């Protein structure tokens, strides 16, 4: 029986099974019957060569697999390392972004707070400026009124044009009489006696009343005049307060009296004439005052033709002619010493002292109940 493969007993190695050899075609026994002896010899050497080739292929395949595996492992390691670096970079950038957002929020809050603070300060400054403007306008009006009064009552008189209001000895004996309060707030025509002018041929009557300077009072005044101030601790003003100002402003209604005294000292008291129409009443010390028939300071039933206002308050208090004369006398005294303090009075010490003495005399007469009659 003919076979295409040699038997094992002929010395040939066993055949390789399950190893495909695509470039070698296997022929059947029928195809090898007519082969020559040379061809049978070549057929016997073919399986050994095939086995060698397969071994080489297996070895090269293993090498390729190992190299490929190593290459892939290196690439994987590189990729993992790069991915780790990317993650660290992303985490760092995320922290930077969070820090920037936090700083931005803090900056925004700080800017808003600063803006609110600036707006609040601007509003406060505006309110203060408006208040100062209002006070300045009030002071300007007051100074203009004082300048007008200075022009009317010229402090420094001259022989050619004496000031009879400041020198009562020049008045007529029939008209001189006891002076009843300072007449500064009345019109010039009604406050002054009939004109006594040397140019008109009238003879000026001399007042025979004598006067003498009190050395103690004059020394206190000279010490105050060296550095004029409204401080009540100075001996000069302390004496005037004790002897004249406080008694003159000591009314029955103590609470309102204290307010009036403070307003006079601050130069914020206003005296207004009462209009003909009825004005709203004002309550003082839980008692209703303020009608034109009741004085708010004394509480007595008197015809009130004037009312006072304290500072910027809208409340008005009706006062009798006697109360008005006492307040006016004190106001005239404070007006004069303010002129001295501001350097508006340019006289020697003795004429200034006698003018202050005259104003103190006006306060004394007013607190004793003497006041000018109104038409």
C-alpha cells in the first residue's frame, strides 16, 4: 500500500500536525505515484525545512510580541505620567481660580462698602454745609442789623454832632427825666428827644449830675479790656452777671428764663412785633401761655405787643413791655461788649467804661420795672 509519508521505522521524524504550510501544497497518494526517485528524496527533506521555518517564525513572533508589549507598557507609563501632570495642573488652576474669585468677591464688597461710606460722608458734609450756610446767612443778617444800629447809634460822637442818646446831659432838662430803658429798638424820631442843635440857635442844657469812677470796677474792666472775652469767669463779667444780668433775666417762669438767658448769651434770640391776627398758643412748663393778654415769662395778664423766638425754634413766646425792656437792656449790653471784643469800638478805656456803666444802669432800671411807654 502506497503512502505519501514515510514510515517511522525508516528513520524519519514524526510528521508535524496542525501546522499549516500555505506555500506547500499537499498532494494525494495518487499524485505521487508517477514521481521520480529524485522527487521522493526531495519529499523526504521538505518537512525538516518546514519545521525549522516554523520555529524561526515562532521565535520572531515571540520577540515581536515582547518588544511590542514593552513598547506599549512604556507608552502607557508615559501616558499615565502625562495624565497625572495634567491632573495636577488642573488642580492648581482650579485653586488659582477659586482664589481669584474669592479676592474678586472681597474686592467687590470692599468697593461697595467704600462707595456707601463715601456717599454717607458726602450726605453728612452736605447737611453740615447746608446748616453752616443757614447759620452764616443768619449771622450776616444779624451783623447787617447791628451795622445799621451802629450807624444809628454812633458810638464815637464828635463836638459838631454829639450823640445825645449816649450823652444824656445834652438833653433838655424838661425832657431828660429818668431814663426808662434802652430805646434802641424804637425809631429814631420817637426815641430821641426834640432836636437840640447849636446851628439852630438852641442852647444845650448841661446836666448837673456828678459822677465818679469806681476804681475797683474800672480796674476789673481794664483787665478784661486787655483780652476781651465772653467768659463769665473773668472778674469783670462775673460781677456784671451777678449784679445785673442774672437779676434782670430772673423771671417767674424759671425754665423759660434759663432758655432766654442762653439765647441772649448765644446771640440767637429774636424779638418780633405781634401781628394783628391771633397766633397759635405756646405751652410753657405744662401751662398754656402765649396769648396776647398773658406774658409767657411773668405769667401775668398783660397786653403783649411783642413775642420772642429762641434760636431756630418755630415756637414763639409772647412777652409784656416790661419783660421786653429787661431782655432788650441785657441784649444791648452784650451787643456793646461784643463790639469791644471784635475791635469795633475805638475809644479810650474811660469812655468805654462809662458806656458800659450806662448800659448797666439801663439793666438796673429795667429790672426795677421802668420801661418806655409805647405809642
